[in-house]
C-alpha cells in the first residue's frame, strides 16, 4: 500500500476530527451571546454593558490566535487541539458559576476567549494533511466548523430553559473533555509534518513586514469580523429591536450562522473558478447593501429575515474568498504566518461592532447609525480591494 493512499485516508479522518473540535470550541466561545437577555434581565444591565459582556470573549479569541498558531507549528495540531478542548473547560465552568455577578462574568468571559483560538490550530493542522491542490477544499470544510456558533444560538437557550444555567455549562464541560480525549486518542499529525525549531519572534516579525499581511487583515476583519459580530450580538439585537423571545432570537441567529457556514466553502470553490477578488467584491458590496436595508428596520420575517440571510451569505462568501486570495498572493512558506495574523484580525473585527451597536442603541434607541457605519465600512473596503488587487500580482517571495 502506497504512502499516498495512507495519507489520503488519514487526511479525511483528521479533517473530520479537527472540524468537530473546532465546532465544539466555537460553541463554547459563543455561550454568552445567546443568553444575553437572561444576563441583562437578571443583572439589570444597560445595552452598553450587555454589548461589552457579549464582546469580551471575542477579544482573547482573536489575539490568542497568533500565539496559538505559533505553538501549533512547534507542538503540532494533535497536541494543540487537545489542549484547546481541555483549556476551555475551566472558563466554561466559571461562566456557569458567574451568572449572579457582572464582574465575574466579564472575567470568566475574558478567559472563555481561549476557546476561540482553535481556528489558528486547525488551519495548519489540516493544511499539512493535504497537497496544495486540495488545501482550499480542506480549509473550506474545516471552516464550516464555525457553525458551532449556530449550534450555540439554537441549543444553548433551550438547554438553559430545560436544565438550568449551571447544568448546561457542566454538560458543555463534559463534551469538551470527551472531545479532548478523542483528539488525543485518534488525531494524528501528518506524516510529513515536522516541528518548527526556528525562533518564533523573527518569523513573526518577517510576516508582519509584508504589506499583503495587513491588506488581507483589513479584508478579513470585515468579512469574518462581520460574521462574528452578528453571531454574538444578533440575539441581543433581535430581542431589543424586534421584541423576540430569547429562544426565538436564538433560532434566527442559528439560521444566520448556518447560511454563513454554507457560504464559506462555496466562496473558496467559486474563487477557484472566477477569481477570489470577484468573490471578495461581491461580499463587501453585497453586505453594504444589506446593512443599508436593515438600517430602515424592515418588518420581521420576510423583509428583515431575507436581509439577514443574504448578509450572512455575503459575509460567508467573503471569508472563503479572502483566504483564497491569501493563497494566491502569498508564497507557500509564509502562508501559515500570514494566516495567524489575518485570523486574529478577523476576530478583532468581530470585537468592536457589538460595542458600537450597544452604545448606539443606548443613545438613540435603534441600530440605524451602527448599521449605516457597517455599510460604509464594507463599501470602503470593497473599493480598497478593487484598487489594490485588480491587477494580477505575483506571490510574495519567502
């Protein structure tokens, strides 16, 4: 039996394990957002305090992706996926125990961001299992694990209603422990993978000097950041703007997340056919139009629901298109380092919009200004991408 056949079979198993771990840790990362109304009612929080609470886990999950990616190069995806699952147990338990204190929730939510670093672990892990011609497929399938936010939006409020707050979080702790054990027992690093012994700081500095790193970071901050922002804050927005019950808001947020999850691999596949720039432009300009329409607060269900779903599809296409553009413009030896910084920028892009939306709602009683700011940002980034990448560029050399 040839080594190629062995790698191919192992690749599928390890891709599935990484995707499952990514989905579960992303569920854990988004435990607070779907319960924002519960916390706001129990602790008498104003909209700004609620938005800070919802956004806090995003901060560590974003910044932590840079060291997580570096550690994955050093220790391998098997070790780091296992560590991500086990490390997430403590903050999940603390969140479950902190429901009666805003300060405690902020502190435990900050630590909960550890669960959001799994993205930077999984990308190099699955990349190592697949040849270059198949890495778009691999990262697209793995990226669908961001559907863990949909699972959280749909199931977390229902589990809390049925079981209670602490038992729900204990159940998540158990699931993370099982997933950590499964990753350690069955996941394997690719046979050709070798740990990086080069000092991390010089490699990081070299990647940060590349102009393309910051260009891609800007694009991903809007595409993936927009998805993260809506996934975490949409339950709050639907409750406050449309007076929905928490479970109904969670159901609609799950639909939003699922639409983006489906669109992400589609964005990668379409980028192979028509070019990633066209997909990115479609994403940014389409999201800008949807944000303008939502700023007028259309009625719920068909008008607003359609706009939210289309917003999710446009943002999902952009997340796939940006990484296709990274692969096109960055020399393979530097893709991993660029990916870590770009991924962090995407997470940070999801940190600030909930804060802005909460502040705007508290000041005005609606989200119109915040949505128009989103539309303007997406429009400007689309124009920037059109100007920066409309001419073919060679990959940045190592």
